[in-house]
């Protein structure tokens, strides 16, 4: 399953969860991807790109 934006290429980044005792545990923060038809093609696009496309119309 693709976890990158088809338009801009943005993908997951590294982050950390912090417990109550301030212990750091590594985790991945994924991009908010949505299925959308662009120019007749069905693509997975991040919401940042969707907002940019809506602004251009």
C-alpha cells in the first residue's frame, strides 16, 4: 500500500511519543492521504495538495 502522495511525494516522518514519565518512544507519523480523481486518473493525494488544487480552480 502506497503511503506517499502521488503528486508531491510527501511521505511518513519520524516522531516520538512521550509518556507521563517523559520516556521517548519512536513512531512514524503518516501523511493524510485521500483517493481523488485528478485529470481522469485515480490517485492518492495528501490533503495539502487537495487544498492547493481547490485553490487553483
